[in-house]
C-alpha cells in the first residue's frame, strides 16, 4: 500500500484506529500484525522498541501490502529516515523532536509527534506536525482532557494514546479524536503467547464497529 501523505492521513481517519505494536520478538510482532489485520484493522504502528523493528516493517511492507505501516517511538531524524526507506509511510513519536518533523516534511511523510499540555500541542502543530499524538492521555483525565484540548484548538487533529480501550473508545471519539491510538487492549501479546490470535482479531472487529457506528451517527447528524 503506497499512498500519498494526504491519502495516508485519510486512511488513518477511515480506519479510526492506530494500533501501537509492541512485542518481545520479530515473530511475535508479525503474528500480532496478522491477527490485527485479520480483524480488518489495516493500519499499524510498529514501535522501535520491538526487537528487529526495521526488519518487521520491511517484511510487512513486502508481504502485506494491504497494511499501512508506520514507525513508532521514533526519537530522531536518522531513525525516521531509515524507517521511511524500509517502507514506513508515517512516523509517530511519544514526544516532539523538531528535526524529525522537518525530515518527514522534506520527504512528504506524515508525522505524528507526541505532546500532552496545550503548549506542547500548539508547539508541535506550529512545527508542522500533521496530527498530534496526545500521550499519555489517561494521565490527565482521558476523554475529558481531550475534549478540553479540542475546545480552544478545534483546528488541530489529535490522536489520544494511553487509556483507550473498548470501554472508553466511544468517549474519546465523542471528545473529538481524529483516530484512536490503541495499545495493549488490542495488541495483546499474552493472547499470542497463549496461541489465541482469534481473541485479538475479534477485538479488532469490535473496535472497528465502534468507529463505524460513530462515523455513521456523525454523518447523519
């Protein structure tokens, strides 16, 4: 799946989910990716904390062209460029590194730096971020905090990460989330270890159903 930057952002919006893939090995990472994609969630953030993360991105890009692959936990421009060359079509970070934003802009790759406070969010936006990852969203009140941020900053697109679950997903969407950054509630390494990938696949479907219902109501309103 090779898309322009605007198409990448549209696809993240359409799916409405950004699974944060953390794993203990390459094989586990690939198994998680397969289980998530089997549920229809074809956007995935492979974090640099995964052993062999760059190889995982390269393999998924080659073997699963239907999945939109991004690089996560990217802390510097050098890492961002390596990931781009291996197929990453968006770059995510838990914090703001201006040079990373700049290199993504140079190569027209979508960039989603992390921020938490209003000052950090506006700074990241002014630096040229396409979307801001609000992390850790649960530390400051979850969906209520996101709604508080969106009130004075409706023009800035936000993806909350931290505290997103099947129980809270709708609240975050109602609060104005562009999409949902989902961690262990979907990317369940224990299910893979137990030989139960179908659990992850079913949860992926449940998340998509929540997003679909929300978008349907929003378009009908």
